[in-house]
């Protein structure tokens, strides 16, 4: 399984085991993105074939989330996108992410076992709209 990963420095510490596995990671960016770099990073990620893209929602400037993920989904429609959204609640910008057909959303507490959470998502059947509907309907 080939992974692309875009996460904040804080989340990289929480998914350290996944990052250290290394051999399956084909693209990695650690750190927040500004409006200028977000397009470059997602363009670079879209040029590399991967099975999964793990994205920490906190890397984005808020207004860049949807357009960046939309461009990636158009370029790589067969790559499953997993969104890490610590402590997010229905009704925020995740509503637009679900509208892009991204249903694997992990929104546990910030101090949760994120290695375990992400591994569970990677090993499970992809989520369906009915599982993500709570985000879309608020």
C-alpha cells in the first residue's frame, strides 16, 4: 500500500509509527502550508501514484481546503483520501470535503492514539456516504 502524507508537525509526532515505516510512503510533507505553497504541495502529491492520501486538515489555510482537495481528487480519482480532523464537529468546512466524495474522516480527540486510528482506517473498508452523512448534513 502506497501512502502520501500531508500533516502538521504536531500530527507527525502522533503518527510517528506510520511515518517511520517509511517503505510505503511515496510522498511526505510535514508542516503547515500557506496560500502560496498549498497548491505546489498538492500538485507535487498528485504527480505521484499512491493508494491513500492522509491529510491533516490543520495544514491548510482555511479557504484553501476545498480547492486543494478538489484538484487532487480530479488528478487522482482512485486514491482514497483520509482526513485527519481532530476535535472537529459537523457543520464546519468538513461539509464541503464530504461533498467531494471524501468519506474517511477521523475526528477523535487531539490526544487520541492516532497511529491506531489511521491504521484502522487504512485496513478497513472505505467509508460510505451514509457513514459520512453526519458531516454533510450537520
